[in-house]
C-alpha cells in the first residue's frame, strides 16, 4: 500500500512538474506571439500584403504554444478541481490563437494582394477571377473564426484566477473586430462576383440618399441611377431624379396592416418615401417596382449610400471637378450636398441636376480605377460600420448572405445573438433642416450573471444646432416655410425606438417628465416607443426609457440608429 501511495504521489508530482514546465514554455511562446502581433498590426495597416512572412513567423510561436498545451498529460490534468478550469482555459486560448493566425490569417493574407488588385478597376472592369478563387479560403476562414469565437465565449471565466480571466477577456474582446473583418471578406467574395455580372448581365439601382431630410433607414432619395455589370465590366446606364417619378394613384405594393397603420401608404406612393419603412428589404422592393414602372427595367439589386459615405470615398479618389467649376472633396462634400446646394438653388430641378452631376463624376472616378484601393476599402468599411450603406438583392442566395450583415438594414441581424436596439428617425418638418440635427445615445445598465436588477436605461438626446435666426436667414426650401405646421427654423421629427424581444418597457419620460413623453406600440412583433419632438433653434430634448431584461444570459446590447450628419453613438455596449 505504502509503495502504491508513494508511486501515486510521485506520478502526481511528475505530472505537475510536466504541466508546469510546459505551461511556462507555452506562456513564453504566447508572449513572443503577442509582441509579434503588435508589430504585424502596424505593418498590416500600411500594406496588408507585406505581412506574409511575418504571419508565418507568428504562426511558429502559436503552433508551439498550442502543441505544449494539448498533450495527454495536460488534458488529464484538466479534471483536477480548481487547477483544471485554468488549464483548460489556457489550452483553449492557445489553440484559438493558433487557429486565428494559421487557419484564418495566413490563408487570407496569401490572397489579399490579388483581392486588392481586383478591386483596382482597369478600364471600368473589376477582375472577378481573384474573388472567385478566394471564395473557398475565405469561407473556410470564416467557419474557423466562428468556432474560435464560440470556444472563447464558452470559457467559464468566473472559475479562473484573476490574471487568466483578464487575459481571456482581453483576447475575446480582440476577436470581435477580427471576426467582423473575416466575415466581411467572406461575404465580399460570396456576393461581388454575382452582383458584378459573373455569368450574365446584372442591373443594380443606386439610391443616393440625403440625411438632410431623414428617413428610417437613412435619408430621402435625392438622385437615382442604374448600374449595369457584365463579367465585371461596370457602366452607369441611366440617371433619374425624384422629379421623374409621379405620385402613384394607387400603392405600387400592398403593405402589411401594421405598417399601413403606422406609416400609411406614403412609402408605396412617393419614391421620396420608400426609405420611411423600418427595414431596407421593403425599401428595395418598392424602389425596383417604381423604377420598373417608370423605365421598363427591373433591377436585381438596390444599393443606397449617403453624402457622408461619398465624402469617405473622396478620400480615396481625391477631389473631383464638377460641371459648376468647383471641386468636390472629402472636406466639403457633406456641407455641399446636404446644405449648400439648397441655399444656392431654389428650383428642385437645379438641385437634382447638381446631385446627378456629382454622383456621376464620383462614379466615373471610381470606375476608372483612379483611386487608392486601401483607402477605398476603408471608406466602404467605415460607411458600412456607421450604417450609411444599405444593400438588398432579389436573388435569394445573395440576400441570405446580406441578411447576416449590417448592410441588410433590418431590425435583427441573422448572425448576431446580441439584442439590438434600433432608433429610427423620420423627418416631420417637410424640409432639409436635419442637417442641423445632432443626436446622442447613452445606454447604462446592470446586466450579467451577478446583476441584481437586470435593467437598462436608454437616454437619447436630440438637438437643433441651427442659428437662432434660421427661420428668416435660411431659404424656405430648407426650413419648410411653415408648410407642415412647423415654425420655420424648428425641426420636427418622428422618433421610434425598436426594442429587442424580451426587453419590457417600464417607463418613458422626456426631460424628466412622463407628460407628453410619447407612446408605446407594437410593430413587426417589436415593442416600439414613439416620440414626436419639435426643437426650436438651440433647443435640446432628452427621452429616457427604462427596460427590464426578461431573457437570460444578456451580457451586451447593440445600438443602431438612423445615421444623421453627426451621431454620437456606440454600436455595441457591454456591461
């Protein structure tokens, strides 16, 4: 017995020493990898294709760390109370980092140069072949990345020593932007070839939206254009203004009863109102139907962008000369397209002509390939992150990909389990005063496994930054001239906050008072708080909504809203 007990103790000590020594070696490899990753990030920002050799070196460290923490003795030690969860977390983290570097990063970096080259248009054509070749690698990388995220979220941090728990939390947080980026690459290679005419001609309707008159999913259509793509060759085949569309005598499509009860038939009667609806796929279907009725062509897809996104794109193309003789640049695009054009031109036809010229010349600059690819990609990425780009496709396979992204413009995102609040704004002034509208969203709460109340408070402030004399100093086309019962210079808005399912509204106040604080309603199976503020120049008002979380395991919420000229928001807030 004594010999047996002694042998058992010896085995435990040897195993402990074995695991301890390998843990120390693995820790050293991970520290080397961390140092290398920091340098790699800096190089990647300058030139993604330049890091191929660096990522191979980084992979050697992560591979050794994963190998050191995955042998049978280590795995057996994971059943030991207290030590086991820490060893398991160490192994999962090392293995996850190795997967990110070698199974996700390395294959994508091998293709990044070809992908960037394909996006640099030559004679109006996007080279589709590199995108098609990259599909398999990017789809596999995306699958691997999802597994890593799931594995890291599966670690029970409350059972870990503080130092390891902090490290796991830090790494898990860093995975979020990486996961978003990998998913974006996968989506791009899945979507672009087909939408750019691989296998046949494709028509896409472009909506250039103006946030100076806000609508739920962005702004009022200011100019429209038809884009044709065939085997990667892109052409702008037709342009139109809102003046080219009639007020239809009957709705072009029948809206659901709850949508009609809230928005009426306006979105299906006026092209200017197609973006009033709460989900962009509805906008897309209405827009292509109206275009087909007017011009006899039914586009297969719709893309919408705002002037802020165009300003980002102009950082890649550089300034563009307009027919008026002036220069459109990243510095002046927003002011010029959202405000100055209305000060300068009283006739809507002249305004539309200006928008058409600007959009056509931006398209020409992009289609000619005369831009910096990295800056162009960053411009689109930034615009999408700020909800300033929307996309819809009538092709079901394409739309299923879009549905998993923020480009979809829907109240729920197919790939995200994080509850999402969506604040949507619709102009009630009947003019272009939303250029002066600023907003700020603040979310506070006590969520998570150790919370006592499981409540969250949303505070949303809207401000009118117009000059005090706006009612007399600005043209009537901008102020509305009081035509809709709104004092010139004031901003009237219909604001609706769509809450996630399982969030119960407890109270609703405006500036600390429950009187005239709006109403609550149900729309598209969502709880909606509605508020109709009218703000005089210089005035701000704040609505406060308190919710109780009725569903388990909510550790974060997501915030989305109608993008204005200037939003002070945080898209993802964790407590």
